[in-house]
C-alpha cells in the first residue's frame, strides 16, 4: 500500500510537470512546435504525457530518500521522517565570525569609490557597532580556548582595518587587498573547524541509518542536497555521500538540487534523474548520458569540424 507521502507526491506531479522544459527529447520539439505539423505535435505530446507518468511512477516506487536542507538531514522512509541536525550552533558561530572580514570587503568594494560617501560611512559605523556587540558575547559561546583566541584575532584585525578606513574617509585598495590576504588563514581555520563539526554529525547519522535500513533499502537509498549555486562544486555533504556510496560523480544516487527550495521540486528532480538514468543506460550504455544535453556530443563534433572565425 502506498504511503500518504508517496500518494501526495504522485498527485502533485501532474501539475508540476505540465511544462516539462527539462525533458531533453520533448522540450526542444515543444519549443519549436509552431513549425511542426499537427500530427507530429500530437505524437510528441503523447511522449511528454508518458514521460510525466513515468516520473510519477518512479517516485511512487522509489526507496528511501535522504534530504539535506538547511541545518538538517532528513531520512524519508515509508512516509516517516527522521530529522538529524548536522549544522549545530557551533557551526554557525564559526561561520558568522568568518563572515566579518568578508562583509567588510563587500561593503568597501561594491560600488567602488575612493572617497566614501556619507551613506557608506554611516553603514560602516553601524556595522562596527554590531561587531562590538558581538565581540562581547564571544566568551559565552561554544568556542574551544584555541577557537576563542582565533575569533579575537579576527575581530582585532577587522576593527583595526575598519577604524583606519573610517578615520581616512577613503578606501586604499592595496590596503584592502592586504587585509584580505593576511586574515585569510584565520578564516580558513574557522572553515576547517566548521567542516569537522558538520562531517562528524554526518558520520553519526549515516552510521545510525545504516543499521536501521535493510540491505535492500540501503542499496536503493538516494540523497538529495538542496542548496544554492556557488557551493555546488565539491559541496561538503555531497563529497561525504559520494564517498559513502562510492559514486564518482553527482547525478545517480547523490543529487544536487540547485536552488530548488521547495521539497516537492527536489522530489521532481530526483524522479527526472531516475528516469533519465534508466533511459541513458538502455539506449547508450551510460546512465549519465541524459544528464547533459543530448545534442552536446554532436555539437562538439560539428564545432571541431567548423572552427569559428570571429
């Protein structure tokens, strides 16, 4: 019997996939439908409808799924959810302090102006007040003694640089670059510690779920990571799960749902990966072939044979 979660997913797919722009076979034909005779349009429309049905069915029969969203990893299994926090408060405290020099760099670089406007100076002074308030709370936070000393050094260097800018009323671009380079090792040390916090939580969650799932469920398990564009390349949890499942690349059991902030949209992407992976294996002996433009190899061959001469 299908769970309420899977039934709701199944019913929701009909509307979600009404415009299947991501279907490689169907999308390009649909976009050029006005240049096509009605019979072929009808034929292609039937393909799209069948593809939608396949997507829905793939989700209805899929095994358990791990979603990483925000601070949590969520195991969805037989309609039930098990939530584990993988980014605790320690992680966010390290990140927030590391963001201070980055904030100063952004505030002083965009837009570029040598002499600071009154508005820019007011904004910098306000940020300095926030920095001062935050610094007073450092001893009560979750830092180890070594980490606390490092946070103090980040604050001290940031205050020194910011106070010099405010006193001069202008930005020295060379001094800004030097500040960024000199403080970078401290930021990377915070990054190292934050990564260790998250990975320790992921190790523990994976070990617990491995014991809970049957071998068949574990082998059918998919992971969907929801996140923004910039950290996609070698994102921390993606690296963890790719190594856990011995996946060489993203796109099979481990999937990055870029900017798909609604869980249903991420489910839909998972369905597309499942169906397109099966089709790629069946037609081309490569489950990843449909994960890129089907015209890509032909385009490369054509462009190699017809060099551009701008």
